[in-house]
C-alpha cells in the first residue's frame, strides 16, 4: 500500500511541474538598445529632455545626463517616436520601428547615434541636412537609418534654406 501511495504522490508531483516547465520553453524576445547623445551646434553634449511617444500618447519621459547621453531599451515588434527637446533649440524626432522577422528577434541589438540640435532661429548648414536623422529600420541583419525617409524629410528644410539665402529687399510704394 505504501508503494502505491508513494507512486501516486510522485506522479502527482511530476505532473504538477512538467506543464509549467514545458510552458516556459517559448523563445525569449530581444530588445533594441538606443544609446544616444544630444549635441549642440558646437558638437558638445547638451542636456535635454527625452519624450517617448506611442500612438500619440507619451509613454515615457526622462532627462539626459548633463553631457546629453541617454539610453532607452525598446522591445521587438514595437514602434515609438523618440523626441529630444532642449530649451532654446529646435526639437528633433526619431521614429524607431523594431518590427522584424520572428527568427531574428531573439537577439539584442544596439543602435548608437547622435542628435544634432540647432538653436531656434539659426538656419541649419548644408552638412546638418546631410546627416541621417528621421527613422530607424531593420535592414541586412542590423538597425540602420532609413536614408530614403531622411532625404524626403529634408526636402522642405533645403527649400527653406534656399529661400533664406536668396532674400531680396523689396520696397513697397504707397
């Protein structure tokens, strides 16, 4: 009788833990680590505030270090807009999409970058517009800037700069 009771208890104990262990065999999802730094027009670190938006709502908000560095961990299969804001500077937005093939999402990825912030009222230089800013996408096994998006985004500022450089003084006769 003791052997039967012992066998039943071992079976119950075994059955109680096997489903839990089997349920945890699913693949762990990796993350994208955004490691950034906000810099001013002199390429020096600039303390700023970071806002993370998802679907028009702020989901996170934090301060950079005094030299402008910050880190943000983003889960795979997500999409957010990261806005960097500093008093007296034009804010910039970086759209990050981590929607990748499930076979590639188990690995963690790192994306280091700089965000150039320009004082309000200053016309950006040509080199400022050539730097990739805008959207991050997964391509070729890594996260990269979406250059096509950057080119399209910079068309309006480039036109604005051309107009500012060709200002004409006009007199109005009454």
